[in-house]
C-alpha cells in the first residue's frame, strides 16, 4: 500500500532517493526560517525611511531601497512571512473544505453526487484568481484574512474533486464491502481505509495548491486586493516597483526572485513527495 | 528643477533651449546662412502622432466622454466663445467682442464673421444658443453644468449677436463658456461624429486605437502648421514610452512617472518639457466628523507631514509644493507653503491642546492606483511619529465615487484633484469633504458676483488664505505636467490646464 511506503521512507530514516525533495525542503525551510525570524528581528524597521530614493543594492541595503527610501531586503523578508502565512492558511482551509466535500460526494447518493460534482466543475471552471477577486470584492475591504479565505475556497474545489475520485476508487474495493459486513461504520471506513489510502496523493496535491496559493496571493496584492499596505506582500512590492522598472530594476527583480524561489521550492518539494509516495516511480529509480 | 520653472514652462535637460527660441533661431540663421537652406524649417503638411493614455469614451463632452475628449477636441475640432489658453488666460475665440451691462446681468456677444462649420454651414447665433443649452440641459452630464446655472435666458436678436441674461452676477461667465463647445445646431449623433468650427475635422476614429484629425481647409483663423494630427491611445505607460522611442508617436501628452523620463533625458533625440498642471494630491478629511471637525487636529496633521519627502518619493525632482488648493497658475494664488509647514514638535503640542495627547487612530481610504498607495504609506509613517495611528483601506475608483464622493462615508481619503479653478469646491458645504466655513462660502459667492476681476481675485485670495489657515484639507503637492517629444517636433502646449492639448501650432521638421 502506498501510504505505508511513504511512512516507512520517512520514519525508518531510509536514505531518500528524491533529491528534488531535499532541494525543495531546503528552499522552503529557508523561507520559513526568514519568515519566522521577522517576527523578532529585521535589518531595519520596515516603515523607516532609512535610505535615499531608489538606492541600488549595497552592504547597507542588500536589495536597495524603494521610492520612500525603505529597505527592500527587510520588506522582502516580511514578504516571506506573508506568503507562507497565506499559503499555509489557504491550504488548511482548502484542505478541510475540499476533503470534507469530496468525501461527502463519494458517499452520497447518485443525485447528490452528481450535483456536487457539477458544482465543483463550475467552481473549477472559474479561474482561481477571479474567484478570489469576487470573494474579496464582496467582503468589507481587503485584508490578509480575506485573501487567505478567498484563495482557500478557490483551492478547495480542486481538492474536493480529487478527494472524491480517490475515495470512490477505494470504496469500490472488495475489502470495503468486507469491512462493512463485519460491522465497521462509514466513519470507520473513512478513517481506517479511505484516508490512509488517499493521503499521499492528496498531500502532493495540497503541496501544489500551496504553490498556487502563494502566486494567487501575490497576484491579488498586485491588483490591490490582498493585504493592505504596509503589509509588504511581494505582489505589492512588484506593483510599486512597476513604474520605476527602468531606473531601479532591482526593485522589481528582488521580490520576483523571492516569489519564484519559494514557488519553485514548493514545487520541487511536491515533486519529491510524489517520487517518494508513488511506488511506480520508486521502482524505476 | 533648480529654478528652471518659470512662466508657462521651460524645456528641461535633454534640450536646454526653449523650443520657440530654436524655431526663431533656425529661421534667423536660415535666412543668414549660406547654402541651400529653406526659409521654412518645418513640413506644413506633416502628420503629428500624439501618444496618450486617455482615450475618450465617446465624442461628446456632455455625455461623460472623460478627459480624453478635451485633450483631442478642445480648440482642435470644436471651439468655444472663449478659450482657456495654455498660459491660463481666458481669450476670446468665436466671440469677437462682448459687452456687459452695468448691473452685470446681461452679456452681449458679437460673433466672429466668416466662421464655417466643418459641414459647410455658417456659424450663427442660433448655433451658440443651441450649444449652451445642450450643456445646461437636464440630460447633460457636463461637469460645468452647475457653473452655468446663473444663465436665465439666451436671446438671438440677429445672426451675429448673442445676448445672455443672468439671474445673478457671474464674473466667470467667459471662463465657464470656454467649456461650451459651439456645435452646429443641425448636427446629430454627436457621440460618434462632430460638426465644429475648429482648425481640424474628424477623419477617422478607431475605437481602442486612434483618433485621426485632418486640417479643415475652410478654417476661419490661423491655419495649423501641420497637416494631420493622430491621437494614438495606449492603455499602458511603458507601451507608450516605447512607441515614442521607436518613433511611432512624436509626443507624449502627459508623463505619469519620473522614472521613465531618464531614457529620454539622456537621449539627444528627445525633448522633455515641464509645464504647470492643475492636478493636486490631497489628503481630504471628512471635516464633519470628529476629530477632523477640530481645526487644531487638522493643523497638527498638516504640520506632521513633510510634503517635500513624499513629492520626492513619487516625482523625484519634479512637481511643486503647495500650501492650499490654488496652483500658481491661478490669478488668486498666494504662496501658503509656510502655513502649517513641517514641524512635528508643534504638531504634537497642537494635538495635546486639542485633547489628543496620546494621538488617535483613523483610516485613510486610498484609491488603488499610483501614487495613492505609496503616498498613504508615507502618511502612515509620518503620522505615527506624532502618535497618530493610520490604517490604509485600498479601494477602487468606483468605490471611491460611491463610498466617499456620494455617501460621504469616510474619515479621510487621498485623492488627486485635476480640476482647474476648483477652490470654489470649498464654498460648497455639501461637497464630499464637508468643509463648512460660512465666511468662505460667502467670499466665494461674492467673488463670483464681483464686478471686476480684481475684486474676484481679492475675494478668492482671502478665501484661499482662510482655507489654508483652517487646514481644511492637507494639500500634499502639485503634480508636474511633463510632455516628452521627439526633437523634430515643437510648438506644442506644455501646460496641462484642463487636460487640453492644442495641436494647431505643432511643427515637425522635415
């Protein structure tokens, strides 16, 4: 069974054969470390106008300064925290809602299942960003919280559809029937049989959703629908640097690098997880 | 800027000479120099390509067409009885002369003779009556509709005479009439076609892309110094800059960020000209609600903010500091930058006097486009230093209109005000910011009812002084108006008054 392989691979300390997992974990870990450290320390006060207008990178200001003379490196560090907060928050919300709906659909009568499936298809047909924009626009002012909820809800549809398909596949197995005959409740079936069987695939998917959530947050902030200033979201930093891209290109490059590196890191991590979790891939390597 | 900005605007850096000087010098040297030099140094039939970010929604300025229609059509396609010249002066155009009765309630305009519409019809007083009534009609969405309210009746005793009767004195009538396009009274479908008297007629309008004007041969006045004018519309500033760099446009009417200018300043093929604009960035408080109903609080906040720093952040070395709503191009300008100048210590003292020794919190509603968010963050940082905590709420332009402009549901808001001569808004207690000083209301009324412009100027100067002393709003800075052009092009207006862009004088070298 796939789940036990992953558990073994991790718990027995067997040398991982996935270098993508290692690289991904290092990159994401670095962002996590930087993001957490900003809770206690940053090179400069993020709102302090500590330098001149649009200074180039130097030892004092590793990533230069913005138009107000604020240290960009400090802002980008805080951006890591915001990106991770939104990513984790959105994945938790998307996972909880998505898995619940997916399981309900899998167990439901044909009519309800069809309805839920159609509803999910409609939700998925909406671009994530558009859905998130609709949710933010209908709430009282944009904030970090609304961005997390919006992206989480948008992600939940994809998680739900995947959960539904995976759970249905497990439910069709003979041992489920056997288990039911021997008196296991439906809740028992979910906990004993379904979740252990589907979580490796779900985990990989959730990791990918995490990456998408980070991009969605940056996009929302770029459009002015994310966390309001002075929250230094990378998307907002990109937006603010847009007008000065000729005279101070680093203002746009630096948050761009931060964003790309985190998303690549997450994707490598997800790839690595899949390599470890997927038996067909492991046999090949 | 280093003291370069005087008068109607000068050419900066990339070209150290005034365009007119160059033309004059070229003509002079052309005549003196030996060899095959043309007496005329420009192509009289040239096509001038003008790059702009403001495409009009339609072609009718009474139908919510946006500022782009003023840019393309004012004095190019349509003319008015008067015009607001680039210098800020009001000059007669289709009105050859006018007389005002002693009580100031009857204006008699004599029209220019020999004026023809593009359709061939001659201009008559009936067209003028028709045109004014279009603006004042119930359906009209003109922003100047209110200013023309004093008009009680319009009479047309003969084809060349228009008599306008007023219900109350209105010294700004000629100025306000400069917003009224004179249109042929038989014209129809004005949102997509035109029938004006201007030096150009509409050739082609490709929605989303360009608006082409061509010289009208039957024009009554001075012939344009070019053949065709094409306004090319862009939705994005970088694309517009690239169009100028690659030569697909000759002029950018209004540059919106100083940072794209470097590439033109360092390039000898381009001219960067800075003129005067009427666009002001201000932090408007809702003066109806506490604590902003307290003059001391407003004065304290004005003193807590170093305007020069935010101007520098947004505009680099461009732009002008202002101490009130009136820009230096208005006759009633007074230098009020010293009133409530930057002084955080006295700001704190004033806050204590007002009963807020530990400061207070409030929210600034901030439009989501540049420069508002960055300016809001600056204010947040500055005000934190005197103990005032600011939250920033980013909203869209539509939300701004419904929440703030209409519903007055706000504490403070950042907004750019583009209008010319808009100090009069402080004389309207129902305006969104709710500033209500009966003395100012009265002064602005008296100014409009004044018998001479001197009287109007004196009253408005006085009103200006009071709103500054009251710190009615926090006036942050006046935008620069920057026009960039290819070196071969000259003779364009440099001041962005009322977003106009007169094309008739533009010359393009062969």
